[in-house]
């Protein structure tokens, strides 16, 4: 059912790039399942990248074992880091013509799984090394773009604490708005390591896109960065009440913004919105 859903939506939307935001493997046999997924993704002949969720390494295979398979897929743009796991990536979308503006940088980042500190439970958070890497990459891209920050989007699994903060402010401040549904409290880490602040300070990031919750699919502009949840795409699990679907993003070259919508498996398009300069189009 999951493969049929993927086949149909990819055929309908004809994407230029596919981002998989984690929790790909939920059951055994993990190796056979992962290979089936990679073969299916390769069959579309579309570049793709995968980031891990908190459940991927819980079924027979370690992260390095999975990473070697993922990086070895024909249309995968994933690479390996020194630990043999999937490296954090900056994927630059080339201009459509000579002298054209660089339209987009895509960041695919590992949000890890669970806290490694015994006194702190819950989910993991981004490390200082990752924060510094992101800042350096944004500065490098800005310098190559004539000193102008390159509009960027980050994809990872576990949401930043700011997803929760934005909802709290929405309930108490009339200026904050939201599109979509929030059906869960939100599985963010208990520690805020400062990734959102660094994204804000670079002036590059226009969207943070996560996939952790099954029953949330909202978009919230928050201090000029859109916080976005993708729609749950896999087969039925122990909890998911929203129709299966895929979130689609469309970016126009030279525009600091994007359009996004959810294509549900029955063909309906829901949640369509347009982000311009960090907020909903007026």
C-alpha cells in the first residue's frame, strides 16, 4: 500500500527532488525492507535524500549498515560522514540559466534519536558541531552569492522546541497564524541547543520541515521562518488519524518563498499556502 501510494503521488506531482524525513523502517526484516524502498525510489529516476528518524535503527540494522545501502543507491545524493553514517548535507539547486539567481539550498540533517544524557529523557537535540556546520555552510553560500543569503530549507525528523513555542504564542498572541492541524503535543527535545537561533541569525533559512508527528501537518511562520510538518506517508501504525499523503513544496527561482500543499492518496489537495518573506502571502 505504501509503494502504491508513492508511485501514484510521484506520477501526479513529478517532483525534481524527494526528501524522506525519517522513520522509514518500523519492522523486520529491516535489510530487505530498506532495499525494497531504495529500489522503489531509484525506479522514479529522481534525486532523493534520506534522514533518519528515531525508530530506523531499532530493527536489526545499525545506522552505519543502513547508511552504506542508502548512499549506494543510484539516485541517492546522501554521503557518509567519518563515522560511516549519513552526513549532514547542503544541496545547492543550480540556476536555470547562466547568470541566474541561485534559487535554493536544501539542508538534510540528522536530528538523532534519543537523549544520551541519563538526567535528561526524551528525544535528542542538535549538537554544537552541527550548529557550527550549518552557520559555516550558510556563510559560504552567502559569499558565493555576492553577499546575499541564499534562501534555504532544512529537512529533518525531530522538530525543534520552537515548534512548541510557536503554538504557545499562537494561543496567546493574535499576530501569529497557522495553517493545518496539530493533533499531538509534539515530540520535540527537552533541551534547546540553539539551532533555530543560528538559523535565524544566518538570514538564509525560510523553512524548517519535519516529519516526526503522525497527526500534525501544520505550517506556522515564526520570526520569519516557516515551521512545517509533512503529512504522514507510510502504512497504518499504532497512531495516525489523518489521511495518508505527501507534502509538496514548489520554489520559484529568485523568490524568497515557496508554495506548499498536501496531496492525499485519494487525489485531494489540502492545506495549500504561499510563504513570502517568512509569512503567509497577504
